[in-house]
C-alpha cells in the first residue's frame, strides 16, 4: 500500500518517476478530474530528460482545450515499473485517475481523516 498525505487540504502521493538515467521522487496531487496518467512541470521534465513525443489536446478545468506536450516515462510503485504518459505543463504536478489502474491499485481519499491510500487490488 502506498500512503499519501493531505497538504493544505489537497490529497497528495509520492511517485518515483524516471527516464534514461534520471530518476526522482515527486509529490503529485491526486486529481480525480484528470483522466490522464501524470502531469509535470517543464522543470521536472527537463530534470528527467523527458523527450517530447507528441502534443495532446487536453481539456482543462475552465473548459478550454489546450495542446500540451507529452512524453513517456517510467513510474514505479512498490517495486513495479510501468510506462506512463506524461503531460508537460506549467500547472501543478498531477496524478490522474488512470495512473492507479495501470498498477492495479484503487485510490482511497478519506477527507474526514485526511488520509490518502493507493492499494493493490487483484
């Protein structure tokens, strides 16, 4: 089980992400309204040497559709590695709702007790 934490009333989870020889652990906001895998800043993308592989039309919170650069990275949770799509944006690092399913995890956000958990399901 991967446990997260609430930071300023926002559910967050640490994820190991990397590409080539660069790996880092980053804190991501668990965003159930984001249907992708991960979103990182240009700075994180540069630190990881992510190579832009395309542009993805993305509907953002205000309803507009914007074109975001996208890349592929490897994410790791509890020793399991999976390829994930990464959108590169000026916004906050986001963990989308499709991310846990790639690892066969369910996400539990308990607002009352301010806990976040990603748990493997079979």
